[in-house]
């Protein structure tokens, strides 16, 4: 059975102004960090918390962001290369330990392939940015790259044994919908391997980076307890801080019967 849903065999880029179902609503428990905008981009931002604002945030990652995690990591482009390299190392270790070898793997929010390039041949990367998809198709030819939105993924139910999702959820104002989609595409007992930035003073120094985006519209940080709460629908297998408390790394399992 194909992991692509009906009509998804030739996935086409979604319109930049596509609506976000279920984007309106009250915030969940407050996070450690709120919206960060440059003065210029904030001038054109819709009211925060509205569906239009959520779509405005998403548009940045669709059409504006040009950050290449692989280039920064492999060529030590700035101090954050240490962060990327460590995350890459830890994710490889977690994948090796927890991935189900008999089932497909999805890298949800694959970016330019930092983690996807280490996954088994035939794995699938999903990203909202067409530029990233083009780079991944060239950089990781053994894997498939699909243009799509993590909040509405073009895959059938229970398609994957493992979903990798690192440094993605913090860019989504309300990550519950994305987590519902991850749960949907996971097989029963399937595994989610992920990470989010930890609540740490280190992120206050992002301005020192020569490569880190300055106009990123939304970036959250999390404590361990906030991540536990966010993953409430899953069974947490492993959770902890990475080197120097840069990230919260986690492994969670979709319960049988959900």
C-alpha cells in the first residue's frame, strides 16, 4: 500500500495563501518564549493569535527562509554548527536504537536533509519549502522528498513505523494539529523521535550568529514538563536534555488502539 494518500502521487505545491484549518483558538499552556519578529516584518504582521497570523508565520517557512542546516553543520558556518552537529549525532543514535526496521520512516520537516541523509534508503522527507525539497532531491537521491504541510500531510493513515521531527514544532504557534497528524500517519506502536529547543540562556545569543535567520517570525523554547504535556497523546519512551541543554530530545510511541 502506498504511503501517499489519494491523489498524492503527484504532490503539488500548495498555494502560499492556503487556509489553515483549525488555526483559530486560545493558546494552550504558555511557552517559555513568544513571537520574535524584526521591526520590518512585524509591521506587516496580522494580529497575533489569528488564523491570518498563523498563516503569515507559515508563509515565512514556505517562501522566505533560505537557511541550509547541512551547509552550516558540515562547513562550520557559525557557532550554531556545534548545535546542529550534536543534534545530528543524537538523532542518529536514537534512530539506531528505536526505529522499527520493518516499516517506512518519515522525516517530517526535513529541511535541507540534515537528518534525512542518515536514514535508510527509501525513507521520505516532508517539507513545506519548495527550495528545501529541490535541495533534498539532489542531496539525498536515495530518499523521496515530498512538498507538504506537517499540519495536513499527504499520507495515508498508519503509513510509517517511525516519524523523525526535529526542530520543527517550535516554529508552529499551535503544535497540537501537527502532533495529531504525526499520530495519524504513525502505525500503532510506531515511534516519534524528535527535539525542540530547550528553555536556555544560550538562545539569547542567537544574534551573535552570522548565519542564523534574523527575521524568523516565531520560535518557542520548552522545559521538560512542557514537552511532556505537549506529547500527552503519546507514550513517552525517552526524554532528556541534549549537550549543554540546547534541546529537549524525546522518543514517544503511539499507543495501540488510538
